[in-house]
C-alpha cells in the first residue's frame, strides 16, 4: 500500500491511496471495491472483460445472469460432467469456461516433472479405497459365515485377510499421503516461485493492490495443492475403485452389478453435477472476496493512524465488515449446499444397497453373498461420494486457479529477456516488444556510460495529460544533471523511465547508443540505479539494509557510504551499531534517518548512472545541503548523477539543470544562466532562499 499523499491531477500516480485519506475519486482506500474499480484503477485479471464482477459491497445475492466463473475440462471422471450446462447457459465457446480450462492446463503443465509421484499417489489412494472395500466385504462374509459355526479352517483365510486388509489400508493411506504431499509440495514451491517472479518483474502493475498480490501468492497458490490432493487424486481413485466394485459384483450377480453401476453413476456423476450447478455462482465470488479482504486488512492495519485522524475508521470498518459478511454468507451457503448433497448421497447409498439386495435375491444368490453385496454396495457408493466432494472443491477452486494462471501465463523473463507487457500498456523503449530471448542482447559493460533521452513521452491513461511530452536529455559519463520543477511536472516519471519501472509511449532511452531494451533486464541495475521515490526500508538491521546495495561490502565500505549519507554518527551511537534493527518500513527511524539509510544504500551500490530522487527529503536546510554535497563528492569519478529535487540550493556546481513543467522541458542551463533570466527557476530559488533565511533566523 502506498503511503505517500495523492497529488491532484498528477498522472504519474495512478490509483495511489493514502491510508485513511481520500483518493481523487473521493473514496477511502478500504472502500475501494475489488469488483468495481474506482477511476484510475484497472480491473484485476479475474474481473477483466468476459468474467463476472463480484459484488462484495451488496448484501443481496448475485443478480440473475451473472457469469458463474470458469469451467474446466481437466477434472476427474464424474467431475467433468459436473461442469457442463449447469444453470449458467454458458456455451462451449464461453470465454469464462475457456479461462478455466486454460487455468488448469497451466497448473498441470507445471506438474509434469512430478507426474510419476502423482500417478503413484493416485494408485496408492485407489489401493487404500479398494482395501477398505475388500475389508468390509470380507468382514461381512466372515461374520455371516461364522454364525453358522463352520469348522475353523474354513474361516482361517478370511481371518488372515481381514487382518491383512486392515493393516494394508493404513499403510497404503500413509504412503499415499506421503507420496502425494511430497509431489504437491514440490509443485507448490515451483508455482509460488513462478508467481513471485512474475509479480517481481511486473513493471506495469502500479494499480495492483499489495493485499491482493499477497492473497494470490498465499491462498490462491494453495488452490493448486487442493486441485491435486482433493480433486484429481481422490476423484481418480474413486472412479477406479467404483469400476472394480462393479466388476467384482458381476462375478457374483450380473443383474446386481448393473444396479450397483446405476447407483454409482448417480452418486459419482449426477450428484457431482448437481453440486457444481448449485455452488458455481457462489464459489466464483469467494477468491476475489478473499483478495479484497486482504486489501482491507492491510489498509486498516497500515492506515489505522490516518483513518483515525480523518475520522474514517468507522466507514472503513463498515466496508470491510460488509465484505466479510458477504464472504461468510457465501461460505455458509456453500456449506449448506454441501450438507444437502452429502445427505442425498447417503440416501442414494441406502437405496442402491436395498436395490442390490432385492435383485440378488430374485437372481437366487445365496444369503451370505447377498450380505456381501449389500455391504459392498454401501461401501462402493460411499467411495463414489468422494467425487461429490471433489466436484464441490473443484468448483470453489476455479476462481483462485484463474487468478494463479493469470500469473503463470505471463512468461517469466529468461536471462536477458524483458518482462512481459500487459495488454494496453506502452511498448518497450524503442518500439517492439521484447522477444524473451537472450541471444543478440548487449552485455552491460563495466565503467562509465553515456545516457540519452530522445523525445521521450509517457501517458499513463488514454485521454489523460502526458506525464512526459517529448523530453530530451543528455547525461554523458561523469556529468551531473539536476531535474527540478513543480509537483506533478514529471520528475519521478523521468526516473521511473530510466530505471525501467515505466515504459515510454514514444521516443527512446539509450545507453552508450543502444536502446535500453537491448540490454538484459537483470544487468541494467549495475549500470542504472540509486535512490528512488519511496525507497523501501526492510524490517532488518542497518547492515542488512545496506548490503542490499552491495552484498559483499566490507565494514570500511559501509562506513564510507553512511558517512557520505550523514548517518555514520547515528549508527555509532547505537548500542548494537550496524546490527541495530530499524523496524518494519524503518518505523524505528525518523523520516530523515530513513532517507539517509536509503541514500547510503544507493551510494554503496555505486551504479554508473546514479539516480537520486529527493535524497535530502525530511532534512533541515543545513543538513540537506551538507548531505547533498557529501553524496555528490562520494560519487566515483566517471559516474553520472541524475538528481531530482524540489530544493534548488546546492545546484550551482552541477553541469546542467533541467526545469520540467507539465511533462515538458521549460528551461535548461547552469545555475548562473537560469538565475540571469526570468522564469520558474529564478522565482523559486529566491522564494526558497528567503524562506530558508527565515528558518535559519529562527533556529537557536
């Protein structure tokens, strides 16, 4: 969640929220509905065109005609039929259904390396169920036969079989769980790493909420585990054991086997289809609602102080409570439906057993075998009822699987590849999309680099004013250039384009004459980096935060970087020194200390092109001037500096100052040149100088 304030009419802050504050559309952050994005937010993938929007804010049930969610053709026997034609009127060409198919295909493709383990788990599950069925049938034969007091040797085999089946059932169950969870946990590790990598390289997801991303990474990824362990494996095992049960009954009485087959079809096909049809619409809303509640939790937790300050706590809580009530109501509805279908399964089992007994008696089957058929029929129908649970679970998982597949479907860049571009976003610098192939890409050489902006333009939303409009800028090796201007002029957008966080709509950004898109994305931070807006400080020690800039830095290098950032005295004054914990998001530091820690990390990284976005924010004028001068002096010879700042003091020695206004270059030149002619720079410099003289006069 962003913690910075919203700047009115600033296009380079799409959909940013202030905890407890009011966004440009007049909504508090917690009041933003995942299903109906406010202006400036984009639909999440699962609510894009063709899928059903959720309505978490309403206490009413979904309106008739709402799309039900994604279907699937990858379900086990009995579950496939459950997804067809249940109350939605969706045709085979329904894009929602196609997304469900693609979602499961994407997951199952990742499961191919573990196919042997999964097949083994399925066979072990089938063996477990078959052992249970055989145990019931054998025990029934043993008890009914023992009632006639036969010689003990006639019962010995059955006694041993009962013991063996009882023991083997437990062994099979244990090994099935061991094999299944081993395969699935390996797969989950791959899926979670893939999802994390996709989220990490997404450069165009500025409007994506962190709570929803967390929900995708945790609870939605767990749906992959449930798909395999609670749908595919038990469903396939139940189908296989059901077929074996019918074959075994046919050896005793073919007519009774036919009745048993009919009962298994009702329990394993009709009831799963009914369960899917009854729960589809409600289940499709659960995953997006859970993501929305995760967003609410982050907004309410991180923004508690601001919500209270603006008197918005009650409204934010009410919105979250309405969403929670909606989710609870949906889950109660799903539970009630499940109970009703399970009860119907019990009735089907009893009716099937009774029908098998009647048919067997009419066929002249002996009394003991009739009992075996009756108990076997009950056990077989109970096993087939696992398909009902699999179908119900599958229905509830589809929305989460679609959300995961939306990330799995985005290619994770291979070494040297550019991140995938989402539909509707700007092309990569220099025109064409990245190919994803590392071949032919230029390596980032060590040493100084020449950087150039050539007529770069950025527009965040169609029809909105451009954040950058035809900006050209040269940053030769070893040069130092400042970019200044009023708030919303496009300064931070310029830095974001340079670091790859934003892709321009037009123009080119070149490094040593080659377009940035020609360089491997993972190598660019060695050449271009630094202190960006809202730099993140991790809940770790000072040392660990600094070592992100250069993992192998020694203490002398840490000392030099913190001295240049004006933080060394503070570090030495702490009892734990470099091991001082800074708290979550640097919460145990002042604003100035947090900024200097981030500045020290940037100086330690020492990229060839150092970007400093407001490096002295939160510091008093005297400290700001001292820290800026020290940071510039610490920059290695031949390295360039792009300084973005609102403060105009301390810029006299820079090679060039560029004034941006409304995304365009309004003025440029050295400090003395800009002070010699009327314009924004001279006016602001005089105003700031007067204000700082007044501040210094009041300082004891």
